[in-house]
């Protein structure tokens, strides 16, 4: 029996694995980098071990020899790799076993075949599994890539053969995009997985991304745990997943699962594994890849089946027979997962780094008809580094129906508060509010269809604007009076005193009349719409509950010198309240002048300068590629926003940049 497990990973997945180890009474250990010293995973584990970085390459979590040495020196029985990093590295699995340590995952040979997208596709073909047209061999250089697209035509998908998580993947629709996409995919793959092999296949337009979760033991027994729908994606990386899928039926589910198990059986697979398919509008499905590891989105399967997948992986690694039979598995209710990222959706999901000055997730909860689960690896005060993946947490919900789960996830997102960095909370709320999502009518093209002009900032409709402005006015009057509700109620005893105010939310200005009566703020808009606002207290540590007419609003507030900073359902704004006279005077203030674009290109984020495409004296055209920054394992290309000649270059390839560092300057 396994008694000591080393988790060779970090962040939320390390914390999640440690939770199961703790419940099973197994001693947990975790490795950590200098960057992760004091992290939640280190705090939760029974023991923790520093990974040294002697060459300062930030590759500690990929250092096989160092991890194995730590395991051997500390009498570790088994290693769980989590996902990412070395989780699908066959050499790692093989070396772990060679040193007499159990690998909590599939056998090395199965990883070698199925963890590699090129060889797994060939294996699938040989098993009679339907596959996507493409080239089933490594593309060595750009010239070879150009020859391939002449055969299969655009659009194509350039894909890293190793790893997953959207890293090393690019959709290419024209020859002009091919060079950038090819090189970026190779660089991302090398950085994330230590393997830069690339292949190309036809890109299927607007499919559903459906994956089948399987479990197999070392005795050849297999079951499946149903499917997950992972079609809502950005940058080819999933952001919202659910189980079961609203798109497929029992017939398709069983057919896909049968192929998934047959494929796994063909390579003597055991442990947890996920076989991914794309499904077209006619419900034809095609093998995409197999993830020979624990998936990021595994919680939605756990919530609908009641199976702890990490526990099953540990049991299988111990040599135990699967106790579960296929007849024991039923998908009950509906589970949704939303990935919370440190990024700015309005700026093409550019990573955001810094310290979490406020981190208040919704309270976790479990009952017979409701579950709220938040898998996270951070806490208030944690630092979000440019070196690692930008995911902060995975917010998961379960209820008996999909409609209820969507509503619960929306409420849970509204109760989530993050300050100090940009995040995608508002964007996620907006996505699940779309009617197409609610009806289950979405594909992997959802974001392109719903946001054709880009994501932009989250805005409010007229009804929401009126309610939030009325709530804001009540908050302002409550704050200014600086009294408890029973003292404010003294206002009821006098004559009705009506006052006029102008409420400013970002660029929006609304005019209201206000008075206090019968314990309510009575607020009337310029259009004669009345809002009855009930407010008992203001809470700056958690959310403030405000009732507007029959609507309960949960608001996150921060005090500003002249008002509030307010967050509600993903919308963020500065809230200011003025008298009509002061508001009118604001119209006479000069507006901001648009400054000419700066001649200096500055780094928009901390990161590693992996490519510098121009030099002193080069003439640059508008839209030309200037350089590439790697942040949080993703490549971000910076293009010229002006034409001109390069006067000076301040940085060189390989430099680590801070936010705002000068990179180059035009004449």
C-alpha cells in the first residue's frame, strides 16, 4: 500500500491532490520553486522540498533527476505528476519506476504512444478510430509546413506533438499567418514540455469539443465516466467545461466511449486517461488526442459520478482491481466548471501578474441538491508570477439540472472578488449569460461568434444600469450620513425632504431624486422610474447586500476619496455622486486630449523576451512583428502600432522584462 506520495507539481492541482491524500491518510509531499515558497500547496503538504534552479532557467519543475533524487532521499513510495510539466513525459515515468518508486499514472510505453499526438493518431487509425485529415509526421521546418498546406488547404491547426492545455497550438487561416504561428507553437511547446515537435492537421470549423474520461486497472479492466463538453475555449484552451454535454445523446456517448476504451486497451493502458474528440454538427466524431494524465476539468466528472478520480489513480498505481463496474456509473445532475485566470479579456486575454491584494472566493458548500467547489492554489497575498500558467482557480458547481447549475455558477461568480490583478470573472459571467450558452447551442467558435469585435469591457444594459446607479446613490447617502439604519430612520419623522443627485458610473451619468421613507431609500429617475432601495449596512471586507425593488444585488465595494469602487456581476466602475450643480460644472472641464502614440515601445507585462525581430536602423511598417514576450507559458507577439525607423534597441533576446520596461525606440 502506498504510504508516502510526492506531488511533482504546483498550484491548484497540487492542492487538489493533497486533499485526497490527506483524506486517505497518506503522507503528502510537494516540490516547490523559489517563486512558490510559501504557496498554498507548500502550506497544505505534510512535507515540502525546494527545487534548485542552478542555471536560472526557471525549468525546476521539469528537472527529472532532481525530483527523483528528492523522492529517493525521503523514502517516497509514489509520485503523482498532476497535469502539465512532466505529467506526460514517458522518460519521467520510466525513470520513476526504474528507481523503485510507483508512478501514479499510466505505464511509460502508453504515455510514449498516446501522450504524443503524432503517434497516438497513427495508433487510433490502426484501431479503426475515426481521425482528422492531416499529416501524421513531424513538420521539421517552415518550408515543410508550407508544402503541407498546399495539400490539405486552409484553415489548418499547427499543433505541438507533446503536452496539452492549449500550449503549442495555433489555428492558421492564411499563408501570411503561417510563419508566426509555426515558430510560436514550437517555442511554446519547448518551454512548456521540453519538446518542440510540431505537426499539422485540417482544422474542423465550429465543432463541439467532447472528451471521454476512462479508468483502467493493471488487470485489463476498463470503465468510462461519461463525457465532458469543453467547447468554450480561448486561445485553444478551455475556460468553461460541463458534464454531461448538452449536445450529445446516450448513443453518441456510448459509441465514443467504446472507441476510447478500445484505443486505451490497444496500448495496455491503465490509470485515469481522457480521450478527446471533436464532433461536427451532424454528430460525426473524430479522434483528436489522448491526455495520459489527470485533466484540469476532472472535477465536473467527479461531481456528476461521485467518483474521486485521484483516489482511483492511487488505487490503480497500488495494483488494486477496479471495484467500480460500468453499471455502477450514472451521470447525475449537471456540473459546470469555470476557470478563473489572471488575464485581461479586453486585451486579447493578455496575462496579468502581481499580488492578490484581495482574494475572496465564494464559500464552498455541499448538500444533496447543491455543491459549490473551488479548486485553488492561492490565497490573499499570493503573488501571481509571469513564469507559470495564469489559472488562479477552478470554480465548480453542481445541481440536479443544467438550468439551476448555470444560475448557481452565475451567482458564485458574482460572489467572487479578486483585486490586485486583472481577471476574467466578468467575462465568464457574460459568457454563461448568453442565450446560446443557456440553450446549449455553442461550438468551439463560440467566442468568435459572440464577440466578433473582441471581448471589450463588460457593459450594462439600461435596466441593470438603473438598478446599480440607484443602489450606488443609496450607498452614498448611507455613507455620508454615517449612521446605523435605526438612526437614519429618524429622517422618517420629519417632512419628506427630496434631494436631487447625479450618479456617475464610468462614462455614464444618471440623474435621480432621493428621499428616505419607511426605512427605504426612495429613488426616482429622470424618466420617472422608481427604485425602492433597502440597505442595512456597508461591508468592505465582503460583499454588501442591497435590495433594489425585488432584486437582491451583491456588491463588492472599496472606498475611494470621492466615492466607491464598485464590482457587480463582472462589471467594475468608479461610482461618484454629485449634486446636479456640481455635475453640470463637470461639463465645462476640458476633456482629455488624445496623445500621439509614443515613440517608445514598452513591455505591457513582465515576461521573457524570447524573440527580437528588428534592430537599429530598420524601417518598420504598421502591423509589423517587433518582438515576442513569453509570460505564463504563453507567447505574446507585439506588433508595430506606427510606421518608422528604429532609433535604439534597449533589450536583447533572453532578457527578463518588468512591466513598463523600454524595449525599443523609434526616431
